[in-house]
C-alpha cells in the first residue's frame, strides 16, 4: 500500500476508528523506536534523531527546506500558534 492509498483510507475512517488508528500508529512507532534504540544500545551506540527519522524524509507534503524561503518563518511563534 502506498502512502497515498493509506492517506485516502484513513481519511474515510469514522472518528472513533480514526482515534483507534492513531493510537495504534503511536504505539507501533514507539515500539519501533524502542527496538532500534535497544539494538543500538546493545552495540554501544545511541542513534541520533536524524537516524531515527531519516526514513520519513519526503513522506509529508510541504516545503522541502524552510531555509530556502525565509517567508515560511515570518510568523514562527506568532499568531500561527494561537
């Protein structure tokens, strides 16, 4: 299943099933991170945040790099968070 197919399927879920899906996804991601962290700890190294999340690069929509257009940061911390 592609990311687009998953997004389309999730968008059709009723609210209760959507909450259940997000709870499952949160638990799954936490388990994967714990497994990776444990394996790396056993090898004597700790993964960086980048190493844990690099597989997510390009998965989400939005600007590729905020630094390429400073206007993306104009209201950072301002009214956009209210």
